[in-house]
C-alpha cells in the first residue's frame, strides 16, 4: 500500500508537532518513537497494521538506554563520576533497571542479554513503557493525536495503524535525525 504524497506529509506533521509541542519530562517519548521506527525497519515490508510485541519494544529501550548507564566523569578535580539523571532531578526507571544488570557484573549489553536477570529486566522495562510513553506519546499540544498506534493497546503488544510502519520505515533517517539532533531534549545516543 503506497500512501499519497499528501498522506505522507500529513504523517510527517505529527512527529514534527510532537517535537515542537509535546510535553516532555523525560526522554521516554523520544525513545518510544525511535524504537517504533527501528522495529518498523526490522519488520521488513509488512503492510497494513503491524503488531509489535512490548517485549521487543522494551529490548529496544534497553539498547537505547544502555550507554546512559555508564558513569560520567566531569574531569573537574574533587568530583565523583556518576550516572547522569535522565529525568527532572531523579533517575528514570529504565536506567535504574539496567543499572541492576550492571551491578550484577554486565559490562556490555551483550553480557546483560546473557544474564539470568535479563528477562525480568525486560519485563520491568515493558511495564514502564506501557505505563508512560505508550500512554502519553499521543499528547500533542494538550490534545490526544493517535497517529501511530491503537490505544488502549491489547495486552503485550502495540498495533501500529495501517501505513504507520511503512511511513516509519520510509522516514526512518529523517526521524532518527530529528531525534538525535539538538531539536530534542537529551535523547539517548
């Protein structure tokens, strides 16, 4: 199914409005949009509605946030290295969940994936994703704009609207550029 140029432009207006008018406390909404775009690319050429498992989305969150669990050292004498806060004044639940894997000895994401605690960590991240960005990503300028997926979502999955995965695949480089540029607020890199 090929969307018209007008439909494509209309689709692109939604992420642009999200960047300009969205209400953000942490980086979860950006991470969710990035995860959906990447999973859409990985899903191949599936058309129509595309069903994504929340566990797959949670794994993408883990990939995006894992580098943020590395302690940051300012280089200023007398200061201690620490993990940067990703939320206004406190650490995000996703980072806290991943930090448990680091404290258990996982130095790399590959090691974390092999940890016996990995399934529990991904399930915890999936619950966080459902309770926060899945619910609130649709808030643009104080209005609910359901341009990406069905909400409320069926248990354990997100169902992208017809054509959404195709648009996320087509515009993945542009969406990624928006998310990683200075136009966003502290997106995990």
